[in-house]
C-alpha cells in the first residue's frame, strides 16, 4: 500500500512539474514575441519582383549570405550567427535613405558578420581575416568604422530572436511521450529550414516566430511519420503553440509562408567565395 502511495505521489509531482514547465515555456515564448514586435520588427524591403535595382540588391544579399555560411562553417562557428548577421544587415540597410552600391553592401555584410560572431560566439573572426578575403577592397579600419556606424544606427540592438531560437523554444513544448529519435528528426528538419530561409529575401517581411511556426506545421504534416509520433501528442503540442502564438493554421500569412517553405529550393552556387 505504501509503495502504491509513493508511486502515485511521484506521478502527481511529475504531472505538476510538466504542467509548470509548459506554462513557463509558453511565457518565455510570449516574452520573445514581445521583444520581436517591439525591438526587432520585420523589415519592409521592396520585394525583388518590383524593380530591377531590388533584384540586383537581393542577388548581392543572397551571395553574402551563402558566403557567410561558408566562412562560419570553415571556422566551426554556429550557423545561427549568419541569421543574426543578416538580421543586423537588413535592419541597417533599411535605415539608409540613399541608394546602396555593391561595395557598401559588401562592407555592411562583412561587418554585421563580424559583430554577430564577436557578440554571440566564443570563436572570433579576426578583422584582418575578413579584410583579406575581399582581395584588398577593404582594410580592418574600414570594418571598424562601419561597425560603429551600424551599432549606432541600430541603437545597439544586436540580440534579435531568430527562427532557430523560436524553433528551439517551441519544441520544448513537445509532450514528454515523444521519443528521442523523433525529436531529433524534427529538430534536424527544422534547423535545416531555418538555415535556408535566412538567405531568401521572400521571408524578410515576416516575423521569425511566424516562420518558425509555419515550418513546424509543415514538418509535422508532411515530413514526420505519424506511426512514430501519435496524433494526440501532436494535437497537444500544436494546441500549446496556438496559445503561445495566438494564430490559427489558416491565418493568411501562415499559409503564404507554409507554401513558400514547402516549395523552397536549395540554390546551386558555383563559388561562394568570389566577390
């Protein structure tokens, strides 16, 4: 009898603990979304299809993005660094009132990558390393001057919540019954998509929380075998996300992003290092 009582007590404690963790997780997501909307709102770029100058600029941006991935992979730095770098890049560029040429955009990209790596990673990228990669277009002093310009323009707001951040917090709401193997598969799929969306200008105007939510819906619906992750667990998970995000699956913006994610293609790049 005593053993049964202890077992029931432990189960009750676990249920209370799980419920508390879920509530805390949802509150963390609410906090991130408040920061996202108040401090790090989505950029309002002109979309590439609207004029030739935009097309040219977004070609540059994509080139810089994949070059950044190549560099941080070479140095073994977290890929989230590129997402942060591009967020700084986008928010800085939209503050510029004059047209931007290639050299200015390149220097901005180098500098935002330098800032992101310096602040968010333990492995640093040296200024002279970045300058040398541009084949003497810029020197270390150029990057340092641009760094001050960017930080002042952005009011030192250099900790944006990324798609990866939201994905990781969302997945903490997965029921404990979802097995380790399935969790890993879900994480791997979502982090891969988080990397891809950084380089595509289509996603710039959408909040990172919405992109992460849309990616999760796609992965759960199209890529995870229901035999390995029971539907009732998924319903609990998606219900908690609904509470955290206050948005339905049929919200127009979510549908648009889901469709784009579903049809997203990996570009073939001949030489990411060629400026």
